[in-house]
């Protein structure tokens, strides 16, 4: 990189993509000290707050003045798109490695920094207070492990009384209710997600209002994470929090961390959905994957067994 370079990295898409880019951006900062680079993030810039190496470089792309003050001063603009990278869509790399290949022009990822988050003292205390309040309301919660559960992906929507995810990344109402009913007998459960999506019958989880920074802090304060292919699993990985990730239509090698998490998948074939490449092929793949999260009672029982086994091995109370 030549002296005087001013690169702007534009990170768009969901929150999971934004945080998955962090390791590659940290690596770029180390390897290109001459570049006064900036990072424009659509909607999720707060998730990069507190990280000393990059906090002052991060801007919300929708802030007033970003074009005049950042883009007009740039010598190049890079919009990394992992979903269009062959090594990503053929399940050879995960999101962080795909960002590394594009941002740092490399296939060598052993030096890729770990995903990390930095919480403020106020955020940590707020999360601990939430756990303390739950125990004060019910003394039976004392000495139980605390689990954050995120059952729905970002594309889940409410249709009448049912929550449906046409991308097949979210649990069904029936599987979710059976799961939390059983887990609540042994653990304290904290629901992470839009409360309007939660079935009315769910009397087994504690529900809070908060932004993504609150949930980041709550996962940090809890003992374990259970979720689907959504941002919560990236939070848990960046916080070194053990967990179980339930996958439907997506592939562990792409979207998750199979070397770290307990991965649970329904047996059977599935089709890769080529998002951001071809929408009709993506839609047709979603149709073929339509039942990937329709777990039978026996499969939910196996899921619960695998979660309890993983907790017994990784959580010490």
C-alpha cells in the first residue's frame, strides 16, 4: 500500500456480516499503517464501537456529511461482497475468511485476528443487573445456568399466530416451544429477538427490551448461547461463549464456527441459496429447503440432549 492512500471500506448487509468483517479490518490495519482508511457501515456501526484499532475509523454510512468528508477524500472505495466469492459459496471459507480474502487479497488466514468485542463498564453492569433482577423475582433461578436463546433469523415474519422464515433459518413455533419448555426446567432462559415473533404460549423465557449492544452484553453475562444462523452466534463467538447453533438451510462452513460451537442440523440434503448472485435461484433453493427447520419431536429431543451434554462439558457453575 502506497503512502497517502485513503481507502474507504463499505460494509453492508446484516449485522452478522458487519461483525464478521472485524477480523479482516483489524488485519488490514496492522498490515497497512500508511493507509488512513475509513469504514462505512450501514446501520450496524455501533457493533464496532470500543475496539481501539478501528473505532475512530468507523462511520454510519447514512450520517450527514459522509460523502463530502469521507468519500470525496478517498483514493479508492472497496465494497467487499463475500457472497460472490467462489471460495465462500462453495463452502471452503466462512464469512470472516471471505472478508479477509477480499480486503487483504490473501488466501492465508492463519494470521487472521479473532473476532472480538469490547464492552463498556456500563454495558456490563446493565446486563448483570438484568440477571440479578431475574433472580430477585424468582429465587428458584439461583445456581441455575443462564442461557440466551435466539430462535429466529432476520427474515422471520409473523403470519397470524405463526412465525415463519421462508429462508428456513429459524425454528418453528412448535419446535421452539418444546425446546424452551424442557430447557426451562434446568436453566434460566433469556429470549433474544423481536417479542412480536414469540408465541403467546411462551411462558418459559425472560424477555427484555434492548438494542444489539444490550444483547451483546447479556450474552457475555450468561453462561451459554442457543441460536440459529443469525447475529447472536457471532456475538457468542466473539465473546468466547460456548453454545449450540441450529442450522437449517445454511452451511456451517459458511456461516458459523463448527470448530467452536455444537452444531445441530436436521439430517438430509439441502441446496445452497445464492443470495446476492441470482434471486430466482435463491428463491428456488429456499423452496427446496422449506422443511429444513421442521424438526420432529424426536429431533427436538436429540437437540435438547446435545445442548445439555455440551453445557455439562463446557459450563462450570
